C-alpha cells in the first residue's frame, strides 16, 4: 500500500527532461507515435475551412458554458437529482476521495473497476482506495498496463504510449500468473481482456470520468473505444462518475459538435466506438444498469482559473491531447518528465491552478511558444498567450491581493536584474549604440563559452560592423 | 492566433526598415541585402537610428514591464505613414500582433500600437504582396531547404511568401524536408533555460535539413538561423569536418545574390 506521490514538478524537471531526451528508445517511441497521430488527425480534417468553422463552434460552446458556469452547475445538479443521480461537490482531492470512500463503506465495497478518468489520477484515487483496502482496477487497456507497471499515464488519451510491445510482453509475463512471454499484440490484448472480464463481474463499484455533462437534461456523456467504460457504468451495482466542474455544457445538443472534434483531434478517428449517455440509475422497468449513480464535481483550483478572464480559457479544454501530440517539447521528453497528472501544453497551463504557480514554473518556461498547440486545439485555447501570462505571474513581484496561488515564487533576483539591465540598455538608444559599438569593436573579446548556448552550438560573435554602420558607410559613398 | 488576411497597400516610394537587434549586431549583411533588394525596386528605405529591439525577449520571459519600456521607444520611431518592413517574422509578429496586447488598456499607447501594427510587414510578405517581386534568377542550379520560424509561419503566413519567392527563382529547387513545420528549438530564452530539450529539437531539425539533400538552408529569421547553423557547425567541428555540412543564410542575402545584385 503506497502513499500518493506528491510531485513537486519544478524540482527535478530539468533532470527528468534531460534523461528522457537522452533516451533513444523513448525518443523513437514518442516520435513515431506523434507522427502517426498527427497524420491521422490531419486525414480527418481535409478541409481547412471546415476545420476552422468547427473550431469556432467548439470554442463558442465551451466559452458559453464557462461564462454561465455557476448557473449551469446549479441546473446540472437539479436535473441530475431529478433523474435520480446523487451529486457531490469536492473542493480538494482529499474531499473527492473521502466521498468515494464514504460510498464504498456504506455499501461495503471491496472491489472497484475503473474506466479511464484523468480526474481520478489527479486526486490519486487508486492510492486512496488501496489505503482503505479496496481494490481499484484500471480497465482501459493502457491504464491497466501502466497500473500493472506501477506507473502513471504518460499521455491523457494514450496512457501507455511510452511502452513498447516488448516491454508490455515482459510486464505481462512477469506480473500475470501463467502468462507466457508473447509479442503478439492481439494475444496481449486477449490476455488483458480475460483478466478484466472477471473483474467487471466481481466489482461492487464502477468508476468513470465524464467527457461532457449536459445541464439541460442532466446527462453524463462518456466516450471510449474499448467498451470498458460501458461495462464500468452498467455492470456494478454502483456507478460513481468523477469530473472537473468545467466539464458542464449548456445543452445536450451541443454534444454532437464537440464529439465531431474530440475523436478526430485525439486519435484521428471519425467517431468513438462507444458513446455512453448516462441519465440515471436503473429504472424499475429496465433490465440493467446500476442501482445508484453518483457524480462528484471537483474544483481543485479550477475556480481560480475561472475567476480570471484570460486564464478561464484554460477550462475550455475537452482533453483531446492534440496539443501534446503536436508539441515539439512533449515529443522529445514524453509525459512522465513533466511530473504532473496532465503533461504537455495543456498540463503546463492547467497544473498551476492545481499545484501552484511556483511549483509549476519550470513547466511554463518549457515551451518554445511555437504555437503548434494553438493551431490544433479544437476549442481554440490560446495556450501560448496563457503560458506568457503564467511566466509573468511566476516572476511577479510578491503580494498583490487576490494573486494567483504561488505567484512570484519563481522570481529570481539574478534574472530580474539581467532584464532590468537589458531594458535600461535597449530603451536608451544612445546607451544601446554605445554598448553595441563596444561589442562589435571588441568582438575579439567575445567569450567563446556562452553558457548553455555553446554547450551544443558554436558561439555567437558580433559582426565587425553593425547594420547601422554599414548603412552609414553606404550613405557616404 | 492565425495569421490574418490583410489588404496590402500600393508599392510606396518610401518605407522604414526595423532591422531587429539580431540583424543589427549579428547579421548586418542580411539587413543590408534587404535594403538593397527594396531600394532596387525603387523604394527609399529609412532606418531610424534610435531603433533597438522589439522587446520580445522580455515579453516572452515574464517581464512585461521591461518589454514595455523597450517597446514604447520603438513605437515612436515611425512618424510618417510609410510601411515598416521587418526582416524577421518573429519580431514582425511581436510588433504587429503582440504590441497591442502589451499596451492593452493604455489610452495613448494602445491605439498607437494598433496603428503601427497595421503598417508592420515581414520582409517576404512585403516583397510578394506589396512589391510584386519578380527578378530573373542569374545563379547556377542549386537545391535549398527553407526554414520558416514558427511565428513567421503561424502569425504572419511567411512560409507561403518565402516559398513563393523561392519558387520565382528558375534555377532553385526547394528540397522537401521532414517536419518542415516543426519548431527548431530556439524559442529565445528557452534555448538557455532548457538546454537538453532545445538540443534534442535542434539536432532533429539539423538532421532533417541535411537529409533533405539541400546544399544550404535559407530562412527569413535570424534567431532560427543562428540556432540551426550554430548547432550544425558544432556537430561539424566535433566530427572534425572542415567544410560545413549545412551552410545557410538569410533569405534576403540569398535573393539578392541569385538576382545578381546591382546588375539584377
């Protein structure tokens, strides 16, 4: 029974990133997977104009929901309760886990099966269940693999994307009794399925995430490809759904548009294999379904993002993972190096609200601001603008009232002094001319070792004459 | 923010050059070739002596006050209604798209920033859409690879105008490279803050440029060029190669030379 791991993402990020970038197998694996996913996504959006329109609509639906968040959450709760769903509110991960444990203890649950849920990763649910003696079994094949390996997901859609089939074959042979080593992928999946089948039948609780929660009808929408989500939400006698408060949308008829964007952006599929619409527990005249359905709505810092009109856009996310699939940084270091539940560009902008600005400051700087993420985001989150804002907040002078949690914690006296000096030179043209003149005249004295730059590059040396000197000479001729 | 569709002015008699700090101090030939290209088209180029830097290093590093202190000085430098041409897509995007955000809410500077933004043109954009650049290619047949910076591509659409200029050179073949649209790993202070990640990205970029079979790389952004060429040169030195495996230059210099300079 292990304790939850409390990551301090900033600490050790550079070391983890260096190790990952220097691991050829990891680099090959992620590169191949990212190229594959990029090509598949592109094939699903052959018309740039159509894509732009879909993204406009997707962004509008999500912005509308966030602009009306308090009212929509109240409406969602009222509709769900009317449908027979029990609604719980959690401000913190600990509260979310306590709610699940309360339910589990009340029904004397011993076993839980889990559909894929990043929010359950965010709150460390598996650890909390294990600590209480309840088996919490991942049933998404990728999640099952990383759970078996004692790891966390390295991608929000494809949790085991960092693993090769050889590694999975070794893992299955080592951990599953009576299983022989095989690299046959179909056989590996069959083995996994067989284990999971038995678990579905024996589970007391099925846990799932939520993709969209429609306020007008009180419907929980859940998409998936393996059918395990349907099993988790229908077979056990109790279904607990857990999600962030931002997942609410105003209307059920907003789902088709969002579901047009989500699978295409995520895995390059036109449609998911399973679309589940859950509107309550089994009714007296129905043959199957759970006796109880619960929804846990988690805040965990999301209110802070929501309160800020710029940072609110962070919550538009529909968790497709396209930003990480197209990120040059993510492709080089993979998901684990980030040290956060949510890796990649979306992780860098959501994690500060979950863990604090200071603890995640390195993640905000770990971007070239190339904008590939902005370009593919199906709901048009301006990710790089938010990264710049978070960099500002990380360096901010301490103590404004209402400041974001952890603001100013990454302020460095040295870097601040450098930028003050830089601004002094570059905002005073006479000083700039003097400094650049001296640098060009003294170019022979330019250090050949220029910190991290020359670790892998030749040094930057000022030209003999600046452009302004060349232009002045040209005018004189 | 995708690059926008904009309406372009008639070819002017006068225009400003905002050279950028990198060109002024580290790549002055690129700036000079940009001036030569433009003046050969009959445009008088004015270089405000007070110009320094667009302010992007501070803007992207979390120091907006310092960025504003530098940016506000640049906003004042272009009193005539002439276009302002920038031989760097990244700095052009900073002045066109990010100045208005940097000065958002400032009753004086925000409108000025917006007005200036309307007059900011990236060099290749200006050559294609305003000048209608069309000069005979006088060079030997050669194969080049084009690298367009991320901001030039995504905020200024300069990948299309750079490619159009190369397509107008009869003897130049543009090599296909793997992942042309991927970042080179420069990212300003990113290259210093996250050296291992930057190294991984730029090394891949160098490899795909070399593998493209091009004899050189051209780019309209000096930041990327210094990153890519500096990495390629470092690899060459480590391997004991005397000849560069990946020479490169600013697109302005390449264009000027191909179109035979003053004789063009």
